[in-house]
């Protein structure tokens, strides 16, 4: 369906395409006088006129029925690649061959006319795809029902919220007759139920209808649910193409910071914490040169905190979360200290990693006290250090599959007996 061969996309910093003659003359005159270009776009990288590659030597082939995720850090080239495939812009070098019609959602409401109603925009988008009115007529009831916007379908879309835009835009892109569906992060706008509905639809479109789906997302759970294949881009280069779980692992290891300490003195707390009686100043992994732990090792953390008021029965809850910010488990330490106003304490604690599967985990430090009724009152809550877990494995052991097995390694089971079965009891 899509054949990309040695594609480059190059831009010139500060260059503005399609400007008026007046702007071009202003820019020329400013450069001639050695002054800053009044029409120059702001850029933090490079100098005006410098060339840079948004994509460099990209080659890949995508076949019918594939659901392909594209992930990478901001600026990696993901959206640029989709724009090239969508023919919104042309490659600087290389070739892209497309076999089939493409529907694209690169931004919420792409291709909508604000003055037209939702119904009229459905016909308008169908026309842009080269469909006849009769073809759109056959699909329109299904599109409206999927969007859930029956009550507002004859309202001009300029009055829609961003979520309503996204619902109608996705419904149109998904249901009109095209062989390739391209979605760029727009599902982040919709509510959770509609996001799941879209993912189910795209999975069925690829697996049952043989349509090709390309999806850019920073939500790794969406990538896991939808995609059968995933590519990772890094600064315009394709660095991985294959299994989604391995792609996610590579991407997350790229983005994780090797922080061994955090200073909280300049971290702004939410308003509800500003009047609380305790403040955390710092956290660190003492005497470590890496945040990687394995096997029987224990994570040791040093926390420095102080009291702004007299306080008794300070307790600490360490919430461990995965890279999707989903809770994995919690360690709770009760009544670790009583403090007077101005007193500073240092706390060193440990916890094991033997039960954590290989992966990256984030900590939240939550100090609390209990009131006279036994209720917990949070008095400090900040994101903490990240740690990585990697266990030694024998040649016969399986690589851990987070998608199907979770994050906790349940150990302790053992075989007590294995013998020939008594077939007379079958």
C-alpha cells in the first residue's frame, strides 16, 4: 500500500514559504542592511538559513491490513512523515508510492469548513476524496451514529467544541471509502469511551477489512492496543521497525532520564500543599552511579525534609507507577518521625526490586499524617526518582511480556511432583 524509498525532508531555518511580495522585499532589505529579518520565524536551533533534516534516508514498506504505530520524541519527524505520505508536502529526495485513497486526520477538524454544518462537511470531505454523492449517502447515517452527534449534526461546526470536532472528523475519516487511514495524535482530544471506540474500529478496519492504518501517538497504551507493528523515529532517523512491545521499550529507554538526585526547593507545589507543615528538599540514590537495579538488589533512597510547624506522626507513602503513570504498588511507612518547627531530618530507606519485572518505574513521595479519626491527610506530594529493573536470565527463560503478563513477577511456585498420569481416572 505504501512504498517509501530513501526519503529525505529538508527545511531551512527561518524560511517562510508562500509569503507576499511585500514580505519578501522586507526580508531582502533587512538582510541587505545587516538587520534581523522582520518576518523570520523564531527558532532555538541553528542560524537563519541553516539547513536541517526533518527526515533522513527513510525506507519502509507497509502492506494492506497493517496497523502501524509511529512513535518518537517531539521533533523526531513523525508528523513530517505523515504529511509526506498524505501528499501535504513533498520529499526533498527519494520517492513515496501510494496504492489507494488516503484519509488523513493530522489536526482536529482537518478539512472542515466552519460555516458548514456537520452534515454538509461530511459531503464536503467525501467530495475531496473523489466520492460520488450516492456513495456518501450510503454511509452518512453510519457516520453520524458513530460520532454520537445526532443532536448537533445540522449545526455549523464553528460552534463545535474540540472534542466534537474530533468525533466528527474521525467518524468521517474512518467510514468514507479509503484504503489508508492516517491519524496523528487527535485521539488525545476525545473522551475515554470514544477513544476506545475508535481503537476498536481501527483494529477491525485493519484486521477484517484489510485497510491500512497509520497512527502517531504519545500514548503507549493506545499503540499497544491498536498496532501490529511499530516504528521508532529519532531526530529524523528510523531506528527501529518491528514488534510494538520492543519499539515501546526502545522509545521509553530513550526518554528516561538517568537522574540520581532531585532538588525540590524550586519545585512549585499546588495551592493545596502550600500551607502544609512539611516540605521535602531533596531525594537521591546515595552512592550510586546508575538507576539500574537487578535481582536481589534493594533500592536505597535518601530523603531530606523539614518541618514548617510542629507535627507528629509523619508517615510516608511511596507510590510506584509504570511509564504510563498507572499504579503498580505502594510501600507505606507509618510514624517515621515527630518534628518541631524548623527541624530538618534525613531519612534513608530501602525497598526490594525482586518482584518487579524488567522495566522502568517512577516513584511518587507522599508524606501524610493521620487525624484523630484515623483519616490520612497528605502534607507533601511530589514526583520522585525513576529506577530501572533488569534481571539476569538463563538461556531458557522467556523475555518478559508486559502487555500480557503485567509488571509484577510472581515467584514462589514450585513443582512438587511430576509422574505418569493414572489414565483409569480420566
